[in-house]
C-alpha cells in the first residue's frame, strides 16, 4: 500500500489572484514568474493526477478545505471500484442462487421512494398530484457580484431529495406535503463557495440565497507523505535491531 498524501502551503502568497494573467490551467504570477495552477474546482483524484505530472516547486490555488486532507490517488480509487464490482458480482450470484432454490432471504418493507423527473416528483408507482406538493423556489447568487451561480446544488438531506439551479441561478424543488415538517432544512452548495443551510417554510417558499466565496490559499505546494502505521513499526523494529547489535 502507498503512503497517504496531504497538501500544505507553508508560506501563502499575498499576490492578488484577480490581477494575474489568465492561463490554460490557472493564472501567471508576474511577481514570481510562475504559473499558478487553479485546483479549487478539482476533485481529489484530479489533484493527485495533476501533481504526479507536474514538476517540483509548483504553485497552486486551493480552497482552505482542500488542504491538510488526504488525497485519494487514482490507484486507490480503481482498487475501490474493483472491490465494488466483486461485491456486486457476489451479491448477484447469491440472488440468482436464492431464486433458483426458492428461498427468500430478504423481504423489504414498503418504502416511499422519491424521484425528480422533469421537475415532477413521482414515486415508484405513480405521479403525485399537484395539490399534494409544495414548490420551493429561489435564486442563488454571489454575495459580492450578485451574479447568478448556475447549476448550484439544492438538497434536503433528510428526504434525500434535491435538484440543481439553472444557468440563471434559479431553482424549483417539489416537496410532498406528506414529507413536510417544520424542521426541514435545505442545503445549498457550489464549488468554491461556503455551503449554506436555510429552513423550509411553507409561509415563504421563495429563497434568495447569497453565497460567499470560500477562503482560498495560494503559494508553493508542499506534498506531505505519511507512512502507513505498519511501515513505521517496521522501521522502528529495524532501528531497534540495529542498536542492539552494537
């Protein structure tokens, strides 16, 4: 197994991102004469891939929550996917075997499954009537520029129900009255911005969400490799044996 990697920026740069010249991967800093790669919208696997292909002394721009967090390598992700495939194959074999023998190991209870289809909320059997739902609407914008944030995520975690804003930042989410409660909260998230939660109130079904940019850090990247515990113990054992031989 490989070492766990985390990213740090020991000495953050104070240059203004808005004043740098745009490049294909980020922006060019005239002060240090380097390209600053913008990682703020990258996934953990994408960051790992880019860092592996980049040279040393690379500068980058990150969201604060991307730093000091273990990076998932592509190798680890592929291993996880392969394990899922094996598990799925095993379950399928067991299911076919049970059907052949006529046994029934699992008898699911009736559940209410919600699906958003063409902005119409339906269950697994039939469409819900228009008068039995409430429609939560709103618009999501940047708190400083008032520009709309297209395709922002709008999710009610308790109901596992969600949608995304349109290109104009507007959204509409249908909620069954049977699932509504006064303590429902809707979570709005967008890459590069701090997520926010708002209560769902039947008396006010139009939300004006102003999102704040997440704090960014920029500077020379330092990748910290942390060895697995069994490797550390092995090294300690070797050191102990070496000291005992003198």
